[in-house]
């Protein structure tokens, strides 16, 4: 899938085939945007399974997500209860964005899992016996170091920032600086982080310093000019509203109820459960503000915040199921969500009358299955809420995303695949078989051509057409252009059309007119 998945897997593919496990290359050029841990994981998967394909590329990300889910369960179980740990883990693993990206070969789920495991170890230092604290502080540093090796600055800013405020809140700040905790921890952290960075600086300085540190860490945080991803300050609020589906409904309902019936909290006498809840509120707030303050914003960046939300929602769910807390707020939200699902199933019945034909044809095979699932989940949710079967209310929340992830995620990607992705893959595979050069014109971000093909060139044609490389006119070259650009290009070039797809065309540039 374009953009990042094919780009990152192409880098890992080159690393695996070249056996150069230190320097990252993209289409023959240095790639200094990211550290190497994600790509090492990919190569390990390729080696273990003996193949480079979609499954082996995505397997490491699914494994990282699974490890974080188990970490959430065991930490929740240790600090609060088995029920709390189980529900929190299920909430995380059935939140919409987390579920989708856990099957996607990009590094955000990797850094999310490592940041999450680091913070979980930090949380545990606040609850376990003193004799064992040092081991979890060491693990905190280890996982933070690995997170840095996965994505740089966020890998230590988030864990260290979270634990700074958590220990201040818990009045245990001095614990962080005990020599038995901090000295081995820093040594372990530096042993993980420094070797690769020192090697790169020695080999490629000042290019590595300027690209990796200045451009892709500092400049991208302070400015959106580097990758043109400027977003308003409320951007991640919008992302979370759909990313935490379906749990956004009870979460918002409870928050509104808490605001309406505000009660002052006695922080001097908190139970372990209440402390842990506040730790996660602090961690979520810090993570959210960190990514919100960045000038460059992408949907995937906010992923580390989902673990903290999962614990907050887990706390709400346990109170609702076991202690009759938040009943009015969650019941109202369940009625709203159930009604919304009924409306969706009704709209889906008449989808052929308002959806574009291509989209309707793509979903036609699962139309009635989709209608049935939304209808059954809606009816179940409404009945269980009315009958006060609160455990089953949350089971319907979990079941919805579990079914969605199992049956609909692939269909969602297939729809995207049919709207242009298939064109790119078919054209690039054909070029690989026939061994001709492929020029991707005015569309440099589509790296699926690079992953599935070979001899790939990315060019941009603006005003001066004569600046185009002469190779594009060779007999053994083909070009991939957008359909919407065909008329404009044909006015300036003699083109031969080989195949027109849904979004892209395969053409031959004969000459300049």
C-alpha cells in the first residue's frame, strides 16, 4: 500500500538482499529519515520465513502490537485486577486505528509498542516491592532505547516526559535518580542507541547530521515545510474521535457526565487503582500535547496515546460492569451508538443509489453481510442496555471491531487497491518481466512501483519539457502517468498509450512535439 508501506518495505528489501544492515537506501539513494530497528525487524522476518512478500513484511508489526497488548494485560492485572487488565487489553486491540495499523507495514506501530512497554515498566516501578524496582527501571531504559532506534526523538521524549510528571504526581521523583536505577539504566540506553548513530556520523557526516538530526527531527517538529503536513492544533482531537471507535461514545458520555457533576478529588488518599488511572491521564495528556505541539502532523503519530486511553476506558468499563458507575452516561451513549448502527444498516441497503459505481462494485460482495452485522450489533447493544446486561454491552463493543478487523479490513484495503493501486502494481510487474525502465511521472510518492518492479525512475515534468531525461524516449522505456494528466502531456509529447487503468495509464514517450 502506498505511500509509506511500500517505501519502508522497499528499504528493508534492499537491506536484506544487499546484506548491508547499517545504511538505509531508497531506490539507490541514501535514506536518512529513520533509524534502522524497524528495518532490522523486517529483515529478520524475511530470513525466518524465507520469503519477501506482503505477509512477511507485515508480520513484525502485528507481533509488536501483540506484545504491547499482552503488556497492557499483565500490567493492568498486576496493579489493579485480572478483569481490568483483560478489558483494557481488549479495548486497545479493538480500537479502530490501532487495529488497522497493527496489520500495516509501517514503523509507527513499532515505536508505539516500544514506547508503551517502556512506560508500562516505568508505571510498575511505582507499585512493586523496592527490591524489584531497579529491574523495571532498567527495562524502562532498554525499551526507551529501542524506541529511539525505531523512530528517534519521540522514543525517549515520551517515556521520560511521562515518568517525569508521574513521579512528581506520586511524590517519588527522587526514586528516578537512585544510582542503582539510573546508572545501569543510562548505560543500557546508550549501548542500544549510540553505536548505530556513531557509525553513521563517522561515515556520512555532515550529510547524516543535516538530514537525520536537523531536517527530519528538529525541523519537522518546528516546521511543516519539510513534508508539507501542516495541520491545525485540533487535528488530533478529530483523529481520536474516529481512531478510538467504538469506545469514543462511552468515553465522551462519561466525560460529559463528570463535567456536569464535577466533584473535587482527594489526591492525598488515592487507591492503587485511582493512582494508576491518574498516571494514564497524565501520560495521555503529555503524549497528546507533545504531538499537538509539533508543526508536522500525520494521522499515525498519535498512536502512542491509545494505550493510555485503553486503560482509562478499561477503568470506566470495570466501574460500569462491576460497580454500577457511569451507568446513565454509558447507557445513553450505547443507545446513540445502537441507533447509529441501525441507521448505517438502513443506508447500506440503498447504497447502490448514491455510491459511485466503482465503490459499489467493490463492496457488493459483502453488502448484505455488512448490513446483517451492523443490524445484529445494534439490536444486541440496545437489548443488553435495556436489560441492564452491562457485561454484554461491552462485549458488543468488542465484537464489533473484532468482526470488522476479521472481515472488513481486507475489503477496505481492496477498495483502495482497486482505485489505482492495482494499476501501479500491474504496470510495474509487467516492466519487471519485460525488463524495461519505468518512469513514474509527476507522482514521486508512489513507491509500490519500486517495490513490485525494477529500473524505476521518479521524474517531475513542470514547464521545461526538454529537461526530462533522454532515457524516457528510449525504446525499452515506459512511463506511468495519471489519467488526468494525459491530455496535457499529449499536447507537448508524442505519446503511445499501452493501457489505461482506473487512475493511471501506461504510456511510451516517443518524442517532444
